């Protein structure tokens, strides 16, 4: 250090505060005079005992400590130890009359800043200046190190707050930075690894998740070689065995002169985005399947209308005693089962027309039990515990069958090694205090059906999300995440609510609560009259399927009606213009070539205001709604239907005399 630098270490406007350990007053005066002679302004506190030294250190505020080596009640070596312990930043200079060269060196090694012999006090002021300058330099260096440390901690906290994985290496390829996200993926960074081991050690794969990444394709190594890496997709197999799809960007790190210091990459986790993309594709596939199901159901319903209609006519003509009556009855039963399968297909694709009915849940579960047994497989035991004197509910039977199927499929998947699946029903009643426990529940009487499995169960985190659309715990391609969301929607649409009770390893119970209604089930209602109603009015049938049109005309004629037949709207309009007497009812298919059934009805009722309208269709709800049929006050007959259903519906519309007015 130069003399000028040493001189600058002392502020001439601020006296130095010096603690002087000395028992000889004359020596203390000589030290003070030596400093003043060299223009060092100071305030010196002289002490000679250990207690006063400790007290002075506790008060603090000293810029320098001077100490004799040997005192009657104290010694310099002890003072040095106390000073280094309590005031480590304060320079400490021995000022002694007797201190050999070797002893002085040992004291410096022990932490003393310098030593000056009392016989050479001319060296004291330069030693003081040098000690203070070194202390100032140490403070500056320490402050700079503290600033650097704080900046590093800030940068570390900033990087750890990011959801992106950040990895950096030095110019030799040694990994130097793993932020929190990367540590969660790979665990803590271990000993330095050469780049050729990175792909294997850190589980780096191509986007297919199966092909290991070649060393030359590793984004960090590419960046280290000088390349700016942009939007490289790869898969990381994390420490817990899961896979994360990531999008990586990186670049080399250089100094101001362009020298290579290392490289850094940032990996953005796109796993959920990819899963949502796959789920969207799966949902689109499901929508396509639903549309296909709707088209297939339309064709099936037309065919089944012919099969059921003619088999019913044949059975009526043969009479119960005929040998072929039973055989035709079997044909009809097979057609009815096929109609049931079509309804299930529409329930699966969520394309069924909603027709709420008063239902007995015990009968519904009993009717689907055979299908459920086939669905869950032989290694799952199916148990039913159906409550007695069960109340009735109002809901769409197809939708309730869909709930049963979805819950059964989920339960089966939760028991890959087999288990027990239990269906249970009961009447329950919720009072105000019980209803408050569940925000969806309301006080009242309910019919409960529960689906209980002995499978793996669910964690609270999974249970909290199971009704969310697109949430699934199944492997990619194994589920859409829409099943339980659909179940929840159906239950809420039916004014009910659903609860889940599940713990890992203890199975799962879904409990569905539907409002109890005080009405007998539809199938238990007594018929107003046993005979099939007949009539003498004129009915115009518009149907583009030849077989169905012939069946309708034949059935209506047998019931006593005068029948006019048309294959499309144009022919129907022509018949209406030529027919001189009233036409009482238009029975039309909804979807026709050319003008739709709704358009034909609108035009005909404009010309014949007395005309009643009955729509029939084998299409699904979206087709019917799109053609404007499912509106309040419009009569509709869903295909396939029996001759008795046709007779009752025609009679009901004619007797009600509902006239469709133009809109």
C-alpha cells in the first residue's frame, strides 16, 4: 500500500477512537504524543485490567486497539484473543518494550495486525495508517462480497420461483446450476458428469418418450457449442418415474469480449398442454362416434319400427292359440331388445332424447344387471342390495342407465385384479342440519343408490377433481375424462346430487340422491282402457322410408282411419290440394328429402288451419331440435313404437285438437 493510500485511510475531520491496553502512564503519553506528532488526531482510552477491557469491547465504537504485551494484571495475548472474538474487524497492534522477532511473528499469526517496539515509536503512525487502510479494504471487500452474495441469493430465489426448469454449465461442460423445478424433476445435482452421460443419467428422450436422446442432440450441449436452441421438444423421465414433455430453449453464455463462459437452457413443461390436446382429440373422436351412433340409431329405429310393427300385426292376426304365435312373439321380443340396445348406444354417445319418467330404481337396476355383469367381467363379483318399499324418482331411464354404466366401468378399472362391486338402494331423508353439511344438498326425501367397489381408492387431491371435465387418472388413450363429468351433469339436471367417499386402499363409494316423488312408476299406472283406441278421421302420412310408410298406413287403416300417403313434402302438398274433404291429422317424419317435416307442417297448416300435427323420428335429439320440433305444445312420437303406442298417440293428438299455427 502506498503512503498516500495509507494516509487517505484516516479521516482528518474525525478523531480516531483508540483503546490502549497499558499500565504505564508514561508509555501511554509517549504513544499519544507519537501519533499527534504525525498529525493523527485521536481519542485514546487507556485501560489496564481484563474487566475494563471487556467492558470497553462491549461498548464498541473503537477504530483501533493498541496493547502492551505484558501487564501486571493482564496480558496482550489474552487481549488479542478477546478482541478477535468480540471485535474481529478492529485492527490490533502490539506496542511493547520487549518482543522478540520470533514472538512477534507468532503474535501476527495469532491475529495481530502489526507490532511496534516502544523504542521505535516513529514506526507507530505508519503502522496505524497501514492497519486502518487494510481494515478499510477488508470492509470494502466484505461489503462487495455481501452484495455479490445477496445478488446470488436473489438470482437463486428468482430462478427457483420459475416453473421452467433452468440448467447451466461452465465452459468445460460441468453443470453449475439446477433451479428448484429441475431439482424436482431430477433430484439434487450430484457429482459432475460428462455430457455423454447426461441423456442416460437425467432421462432425456425424444418426444415419443421411448427413444433416448443422442448426446449431440442434447439442447445444453448444442448451446455450449455456440448454437441458439429454439423450441426443441423432448421428454424427461423424472425421478419418480413419471414423464414430462418439455419445450427447451437455450443459448451460449459469453463475456463482453465474446469469450465462451458456458451455456444455459430453459425447459417449459408442456405436459398438461399435450394432455389437453390429446383429450380434445379424444373428445372429437367421441363426438364423431356420437354422430355415427345417431345415424346408425336412425336406421335401426326405422328397421325396428317395421319389425315390431309387422310382428305385432302378425301376432294379432294369428291369435294366441296358433302354433306360430309364440315364434312371432320371440321375434318381437328380439326387436324390443334391439331397441333397448339402440337406446343404450344413444346413452353412451349422449345423443338420446331426454324423456323423464316416473321410475322404480330397483326395477331399473334389475333390468340392467345382466348387461352390467358382462361389462365388469367375470373376475368382479356383482352384489345388489336393493331396499324394500323404495320410493319413485322422476328421471330419464336412458340417462340413469348411463350413470350406472359409467360408475361400473370406473369401478372395474379400479379393480384390475378383481374384487366386489355392490349396488345399493334406500330411502333417505335430510333435515336442515344434515343438508347444511353438503352445499349441493337440500332438505327433503330422496331415493339413494350407491355404487361401491373394493378397488384402490383415491387420494384427497384426486377426489377433489374427479367431476372436472377432461380430468382422468387413466393412462393416455384409456379415458377421456368425461365420464364422471357427464354423471355429475345428469344428476344435477335431475335435481339430485352426488357424493364420493374414498380413501387410498379402502375402495370408493359413489352415492347418488334423487328427489322422491309421490307417484306410481309409469309402468305401474293403470290404463284408462284396455282396448286400443280407434278412429275414423283422415290422416296424411309423410315418410320417405317405403317400408315404414307402408307399415304406418297399414296400421292406421286397421285402426279405422282414412289414410293418405306421401314420400316427401312436395307429394304431401299435392295430395292436400287435390283432397276435397278435411284432413284431420298430419303424421310426418321430421327429416325428409327437400323441405323438412316442420316446414311441410307449417305450409299445410297455413292452408288447412284445422290440421293437427304429430311428428315421428328415429333421429337423435340434436337433429330433432335443429329442425325445431321439440318445442312446447308440439306432439312427438319416438321410433320405434308399437301399434298400441301409435294408436294412443294419434288419438291423443286428435282429441286434443292441437293446431300448429304458422310462425
